[in-house]
């Protein structure tokens, strides 16, 4: 694409949406933020004011129809992803879609098909692939530093209480989708294979407000699995843990082991006269831990649009994660091992 600047509209002005919007507002090479969209007018207006934009919309269709907009960033609740992505693709707009890609594998495949038919880029928001530490681990694996990968253990614990819509697994996919999508993608990336079968256990231990209206909701989940190349995996997810944002991966090989991530924010520790114990700060949010990775994935999205080169996190990557999320939720419900090739 030879346009001097790629016009961007960010659809969804929540926490993740504003990270992308601020990145583009501050300046991603070759891009210009044109508009922000949110169905709540006051939220859209406030976001536009912060970002010094003259345009904001409450209907994503208006942003897609804007002639200045060449690409969109979709950061809405998951149930709207397929509809928005397909509409944008038919209008010839390139798309960055946050995880999870969609509610079902069929929706994911539809999104892939439509974007391919209309010749537009579709990049998924797996920002950990752009994180310096994750990339270093992947390079070490590819170089054979730990031999063949035998077991990948990945966990994410989030500190905050979910929004109410997330309690409804039928529209959110539950924590396997909202929290563990990144871990599922990391397992695929580090193992170099797709999931073959999974078994998941889950329960609600810290979200009592969900129990009556959403009895199927779980705030803690453990998913074990086997990959198509024989690698084993364990994915652990939790929300509302309170103590901090916790993201760690352990990769065991035939000749060694790799660790990525640490709950500890930095190397500084302290003790005092009153508190006679060693204190260290924990990471408080994914928004700070992966802030550079978000900038790098936004930069890569623009570069792929300009060059026409493949994106680093594709629609197929998003599809494979959704398959695992759905299989995991089925395993929780039916209390059995689920083969990814079922039906």
C-alpha cells in the first residue's frame, strides 16, 4: 500500500482499546489515528478529547464508511468480532482484531475467508509474540538450546473482578477465552504444534456475585493437553486474584528448561524497622507488563499492510485458540477428555 499514512479507527474505547488508540495517537510510523468508536457516546467523546481527535462515532459502520479510514482495530466484546471484521473486510479495510478472535471456530473461519476474499490483512492481538522475553525464549527453542520441547506450562492470573458480561460464558467464552487465550497461543507457538486433546477442570472460588445468575461461571481453570507432536501442556488461568498480575511460562525440553515471566515487578526489595521482613513489589497490570509489546504489534500491523507481508499472529492462530477454548469449556461441562477433531 503506497498511501503516505494509513488511517486508523479504533473500535472499542475500553482499557485495551485505549492502549492501541494511545499508541497510534502518539505516533506509529506510517499511521494516523482518525477516529475512535464506542457505543456509549460519552465514552467515545471523552476518548476523542483525550486523543485530540475531531472524529468519534457510536456506530462502527460509520467508521468503516469513513473514507479516511484504511484499517480498523477491533477491541469490542468477543460476540461482536465476526460481524465487525466481516463488514470491514467487505469495505476493503485492513483489520487488527483483539483476542479471542470470535465465539466459535465457524465464526473464525468466516472471518478468515472474507478477509482473504477481499485481499485485506487480518492480524490477531497476541501481543506476547511481540514481547522481548517471549521472543527470546522462542529464539532459544528454535536454536535447540533446550533440545526438543517436552512440556509447556503457561499461567495467567488477573487481579481484577470481571465485568458482569464476562460472567456469561455464552458471550464471553469464560476465563479460558478472556484470560487464557494468550497462554493457549503461547503453548502452540513454543511447541510448534496444534492441540490434539484437552481435559479441563474449573470452579468459582472468588466471584460470589456470579454464582446465582451465572452458575456455570468459573474464576479458576486448569487445562491439560497433548499436542499433535506429542508435547504435553498445562494452561492455568484465574481472575480476581487480587495480589497482582501474574504471567509466567515454563518450557521443559529434553536437554534443559526455559522460564519466561516473573510475578516480581523488579529487582528492588526492602525491609524496615517496623516490617522486619523482605518486601518486593508485584506486577499490578498487564497494561504495564506488556505495554511495549502492544506498541510493537501495532507497528507490525502497519508494516504488514504497507508491505503485504504475512502478519506474525494470523487468523489461523486465532482460530486454533478458539478451538481449544471451546473444547476446554466442553470438557468442563461434560467432565471428560475432548479430542480437538470431534465433530
